[in-house]
């Protein structure tokens, strides 16, 4: 139990640290752009407030309407207890063990192996699995996958990633507003403000730094979002191991998922991060793969961590 708790605490801590870094990054970007445009640090506040307001409205729409849209885009169909008693019973056992309400169950008719969870909170959660995963995994492996998805629900990962989407939107909007202000208004305001010699050179340097940072900021923001997504996958794996008390089941399921070469045609780059493994394929391999641009950790690393947990608990 102690090993489970330490791994889960570490993943939560990493996620929170990344969000704090994100917020500090936004504040620093807004302050720099405000100074570059107006020559006044205080002008960072209006830009951040405006961007946050617009992004929050967009995020709220996605928060409430997004889950239904994801299920519809994925071609997921509702599954009742009489349709698949075993699947329903596995989820029912796991949700009782975790103290969660029963989520809505969905099936995606495709031979590709995958699964995802969605919903704005545990009371409105849904778990979807593909036909390929349902038919090709044994009970222990299927239980591991479903425990992983229920862990996303329990850890409020949908809500957490909505927050990250808001922060990315703030960075994009602040950067866009800053660049437009610099190019269309900032220069005239500074020229009216006077100042020359060394002061003008310093202002030019600040302006150049602000322009470069505004261009690169959305890329940095996306990298941080992807890093948070990978941490949440590790967290869901560790939480699933605690829930089932059998890490090997999920490890074997991930091995089967890694070997599957079928692409989930209904998935897209907008929804790929929701799935237990990357659903998109490139040249016969899962698109993205390990690296900073991947929304998922390397499957091999996830399996290694799960088997480390199993060894520690043995």
C-alpha cells in the first residue's frame, strides 16, 4: 500500500508543479508583452484578464458539451447490462471498490483495441471500449483497462485537462494580442513617449525578446500540456493497480495494445489524448511515440512501472 501511495503522490505532485509553472509562464509572458507594448508592467493585467475570460467561455462549452461530442465522433453506442453482463459486472465491481457512481458504458464497433473515459465529473462519467479490446482481452486484462479508465474518472482528469486547455488558450490569446499590439500600435506609443540613447536600445531589446517569446509561447504551452497529460496517464496506471491489486493484468493489456496495429478511424488529434494508448497510427506504428510531442508516455515505460509495483507488492 505504501508503494502505491508514494507513486500516486509523486504523479499528483508533478502535475500540480507543471500547472504552477504554466501559470507563472502566463504571468511572465503577459508582463513582458505589456511592457513591450505600453512601456508599463501594469498593462499585462488587462491582456491576461481578457484572454482568460474568452478561454474560460470556450472551456465551459467544451466542459459541458464536449463529452457527448467525443462519444458521437467516436461512434460509441450505449451498452446495457443485458447487452454485455460480464463487462457491466466488471465495471460495477470496480466502481463499488472505488466508491464511484456507475458510469455509462459504450461500445465502439471497430477491431482496433482501445478505450477511453469522459465526462465532466463522476456523476456524469462514461467509459467506452472498442469491440477489438472487448473480444481479445481476458478478464484480468480487461479489468486492468477498465480500472485505468475509472481511475481517470476518480482522479478528475477530464476536469484537470480542461484546466490545461484553458491555460493553453490563455497563452495563445495573450501571445496573439501582444503581437498585434506590438506591430500595429506599440511602436507609435513608444515614439510619442520619447526617450533615446541607452533607453531606446533597452526598449528595442525588450521588444525583440517579447516578439520571439510571443511566437514561441504557444509551442511551450503545448509541450507543458502534453507533459501533464503523460503524468496523468502514469497516475491512472498506478491508481488502477491499487484498485485491482493486480498490476500484471494492466501490464499484459498494454502489451496487447502495443502489438495491435489497427488504427481507430474515428479518433482524431483532438480526441487522441483521451484514449488509454495513442489511437492514431503512422507507418504501422502508433503515431507520436515516445517523446516530448506525445500525449502518452512510452508503453514500455508504463509496463515497466506496473511490473515494478507488482514486484514491490509481492
